[in-house]
């Protein structure tokens, strides 16, 4: 439940923040009339994600065991690839995410097509929806406890919706840069576990050499598949099933958090370690690069809907911030989207008499 809750929370909050940017920008442009089209695209993305989950869940029952394992392993590899790409995409693209989204809205409104806004809403949510579906399906297959895993995911998504709404309404202040750094690191470990389980499926299907094929080294005395160094590279790296029994609470907790299984093959262990070391190193380097540098610049309060010309102050620019109305001094930062130091923020109107740092644009474009 914990693993799938955090996955649902992170992926859901990403989608909620993107939708929040869409709604805020259309409202600022005075084009609330096209909001139903955007919500139609969001609904289509949700239906697509649910449909993929249903096909994956019920479509494999008529297949042979080997075919199920082959499909499961392949889809798990796809989930790992999507999660890895999303982690680094968020680090790189978050600084220009708001401008990219608003540019897409401007183009759709300029062409005046119905499907333009539907497509924006669909694309904004479909990516996270498909990624979440594949990852959760892979984890359910590895855990074998579908009700608890799905309950955790639903609770995480519900919490993401609530957090997104509170941020958009200015009722919550949250350091999203740290949030996405923490959950990104957690996803690296989870993806490594899913990768290890994918290789286990492919080995069971016979697509990769392992303990289930003729390539497995055997113990000379017992004839069983060897365990330990003598089993390298296609046998069992270790087997502690006698101490940590598969299916028990400790085994389920370890597998959900760090991807550990009581019995793992050498290919699983090698893939797990390489993924954590290589991807984790790049992720940590990206987090360090994205940390905002401290400066002596002072924040300036802008009235609601005001435009920050050229991105605000030098201190905000050094952190990669794109601001649409910075919060008054001491006030809450609302709707801040931060990953690798990037931020997208809106704030409530300042008190009467607050100084304006930039003239308000007639169209409210950021």
C-alpha cells in the first residue's frame, strides 16, 4: 500500500498541477468558455488509462503461462523505461513547463479548433495516466496482493487531487522541489525492483537464460539449481526463503519498498544494482544542479494576474523560476511546481497599496 500510495500521489500531483496551470491560464485570459473542452480531454485520458489497466488485467487469462510471463516482463520493462524518462524529463523540462503549456494553449486558441483544447487536456494527463497504469500493474503482478496495492494507488490519487486543489486555491504551501526530489529518488528504487521482477518473468518464460532453463548451473551433489557464486551467471544469486518466507509481511514490505525478493537470480541482482547505481547517480546530480542558489535579492509583490516581465528578479532567474504574480512578503506560495529548482507559482491578490513591479498585460500572458 505504501509503495503504490506514493506512486499514485506523485503521478497524480504532476497531472493535477499541469491541469491547474491550464485552468489558471484560461481563466486569466478570460476564456473559461473553452474549459469544458479541456476537461473533456482530461476525461478521455482517464478513460484510456483505465481501459489499458482493464485490458492488462483481464486480457491475459486466456494466454498460456509462458505467454503471460513474456507479456508481463515486456510491459514491466516498458514501465521502467517510462518512469526513468519521466524522472529526468521533469528535472530538465520543469523550468519551461509553464511556458510550454501556455504556448500550446495560445496556439490552440489562435486556430480556434475544438479538438485543439481537447488534445491539450488529453496529452497533459494521458502521459502520467499510462505511466501510472503500467507501473501499478507491474507492481501488482510482483506483489500478488492486488486489493491492497490498488487501494494504496486510489488513496494516493485522491490525496493528489486534494493537494492540487488546495494549492490552486492558495490554501496550502508546499515545497514541491523537495517533494519531487524525494519521490523521484523513491521511484528510482521502485523502478529497479520492477526491472528485477521483469527479468524474473522473462526468465520464467524462457526468453532469458536462468534457473528455469537448461542453462542453469546445477549443484553436483543434489542436482538442484545452484545458489551463490557457483551459480553465476544464470543461477540463483541467493535464496533466503527459509528465513524470509515469500508472501509473509516482511517479504512483502521489502519487495514494495526496495524491490527485494527472498530468492533472486544473478541477472536480477546485476540489473538491480546497475540501475540503482547508474540512474541514481544521474538523478542525484540533477537534483544538486537544480538546487536554487541563495542571493540577496528581495521579493517583490505583484497584484493578481500581473505579469512578471522577463521572469521577476535576478534571484528568481538564478533558480529557474517562472512566476505569474509572486506572493506578498510572508504570504503563501500557491500552486508552486518545482523540480530541479523550477517553479510555477500563482498567488492571491496582495493587500491594498502593494507596489507593482511590472505593468499588467491586457491579455495576462506570462
